C-alpha cells in the first residue's frame, strides 16, 4: 500500500518521523486514549506498534499538545487527559486518516 501513496508522505522530518508514521501512530492511539487514563510506557510501546521507546516519545511529543498527555519518565507512565466530545472528533479524525492511508 505504501508504494501507491505519494512519496512526500514517507519523507522523514528533522525528528525522524514521516507523515505516514505519525498518521498510523495517531490511528493506533485512538482506542488507547479512549480506554486508559494512565498507561505504562512499555505497554503503550506494544499497543501503539512503534519500533522503539525513543520513537514513541518523539511521536507523543509531535502528536499531542500541552495538556493532552503527560509523560512521567521516572515512573515510566503516560497520563492521558479525558477527551470531551470524542465520538464526533474520532469519526472525523478516522475519516482524515483513512484518506491519507
């Protein structure tokens, strides 16, 4: 499928993340955000299907703004803020991601 997408989606930015990787990460995070208020970094790494902890932390930083998630590296957990009105936002977001993927 990646071969059919525009090459620009696969180009990595200065932080080593492509638009395609960030879109896939965001899509994988939707059920996690809807299911957890706190999740261990190792669990999040497995659930999000990201290749390394460093990449996970970069993707979290690039994808979520201040207040949406907070990372406690000492306790090795991510705190996820409850989302308001998520059903419509999720539907809209999934539609955008499906268009990209």
